[in-house]
């Protein structure tokens, strides 16, 4: 298979792999229902993808309200902010139903709803941000997030100081929280300070509390694509996908034909870019930039030039990978780690396949050993400068006698007659180059 055809197949399969992330709608109209969106576990790009789909389904169904059923320890701030923007664009009432926990980014989403209801024993608060759960953020980030929390609380006529105390440890509220402790409210405390409209036990009590006793409780299930987005946008998984993609691409360039390495590579890249695009963290032009970069590097590999194609392709590929990640900084870190891992992966895979003979068509596996009769030609550097007689005519190759031995020689370009005196000018590998002595022309 020719190289251009292999490249076209690779890119065609990459784009086909992205189809699994395309949304499909199956909503039906029903005005006597509430749409229930379950937000459980970590709030991440997959949650954002699911919520965006669920609100579209709610519009198609024509429901009277949307209920966010919250049971989450928090998650990515940018994903929570995206969900809040989706909520802002929805015209019908949105209720938060905390059962049993709305912590950190979960508290933010609860405050963004029109009303909050909590089951007995539930909690809301503790919204101090951290960097990927391993450390505190700087003052700038802390201040922005505090005001974001206070802002959504203020929009619903709730005390913004309480929301700020959920973010900052240095805020004390008499009778509620001491300085140095993050504020977390129980269901009773939330009702007392106006951070809840009621404490209810089940779905029926909830519908009665919001005046929708006869409405159907209709849960909108998450899609497989949403779970896939959550998985592929995880920084650890994303790094592994980049490692597999880069390693497989390197093996595909090194070896001939379109095989398993190419299939695995395109599947890894399709998952990485497809997941991030479906999560709303990147646009399709980022994928086109990546395809352009890979194409330029393949052009450089197939038609070596001055490195312009290779450098351009490398820069485009790096930019596309970084822009597709949850943040540019995260993308660069993931890329650097994946490059190191891909180099190790490629080396190990290459050695593995070489041992099994899978790369025999591009690797010279046979050795010419002395015990099998293979003997390297002798080093004849010591002949340089020595004189002799041309045994045959040199046109330009032939034979000469030097030090009493018949030696295969080559003239320096001139014709040398048999019997002429010669001198070894130089030795290049196995070629002994001679020139005719001037004494042959004396009278």
C-alpha cells in the first residue's frame, strides 16, 4: 500500500471514530412532567455534556420544571460554571434537590437554581477550591471563586456572606461558623438561614412542595457518550491516550503498511479529541489543526527537505493538543509526559516485534559471522605511497604487482598501459587508487 493511501486511511478512520460523540435526541412532548437531571459523583466535562443534553431533552419534552438531583462532592470549577450558564439559558423553573450532599461545585449549582430543597441529614457548602484536589489555589483564583459563589447566592436573595464563608476559612459568622473552618450547612441550618426552601423526604413530598403534585417524575438518563467524555477528559487517562496515540503513530511511520499500530493510534486520538470536543472544551477546528500538523510531519518523513514541514507540523500538533485539554497548562504537562512515555513505549514495542520477526522486512536480521566463512577484506592502508608495475592495462581498473603481490587496483582516472610503473596514491575502503609515475615518459 502506498504511503499517501495509508495517510488517507488513517485520517478517515480518525474522523469516523469521532462519530460516537455526536448527540442524538429522542425527546417527546409532555407538559405534565418534571425533568430530573441526576448530578452524582465528580462534576467534570462529562457531567457538563450530560446536563447540556438533558436540558435539550427537557425543552423537547416541554416539561413544567427541571429538577437537579444533587449528590456530589464537587469537581471542576469550569465545568460547574458551564452548567450554570446552561441553567441561565433555560426559561422554565429549575429546582435543586439535595440528597444527600451538595459540596463545593455542587453547592454552587444548588445556589444557581431557583429554589433549593434538601432531604433530612443532607449537607451543602465547603466550597474551597483546590488545584486538581492536591493543593490550594492562589489568592486571585480564591477571590474570583468567592465572588462567583456570593454572586449566585445574591441573585436568589440569599445572604452572600454565607456563600463566602463556604469558600474562605477566615470568615466567621456568629452562631454559624468560627474563623478557620469552612462553612457547611445541614438541612436544618440551611432552612433557618434561607439557603433552603424546605426539608423533604422523598419525590412525592418534593412535587407537593413546588406545587406540581400531579406531574410525572421523569429521569433523563445519561448517555454512554457522557460517561466516555468523563473518562477521556480525565488528565491521567488523557495522558495515556496521548502516549498510545503518539507511540502508535511513530510505529506506523517506522513500519510499512497499515496495521494494528495505526488502528490503535487513531482510536486513541479519536477518544482524546472526541471527548474534549464533546465536553465543550475544544472546537472542531482544533482537530483540523491536529490533522494538519500530523500531515506536515508525514510529508517531512516521506519527502525529506529542510525541516520546514516537520517544524510546522510539530508546532501545529503541540498547539492542538494543548488547546483541546481542560487548560493550556494541563495540556502542555500531559503532552510532555506522554512524549516521554511514548518514546519508552515505542522502543519497547520495536524491540518486542523485532525479536519476533515482525519487522524483518525493514530490519537486516542476518549476520555475516567468521565461523560461517564470512571474512572481512584486509586493511590495505599500508600500501599508500608504495610503487609497483601495472600487470594489466588499467581502464581504469585492473591489476598491479606491489611488494611482490598481485593487487586489484583502480587508476586515478587516466589510462595506464600494461608494464608502466605506478604508485599507490591513496586507499579508500577496499579500493586501492594508483597513478602512473612520470618516469614512464622519460627518454
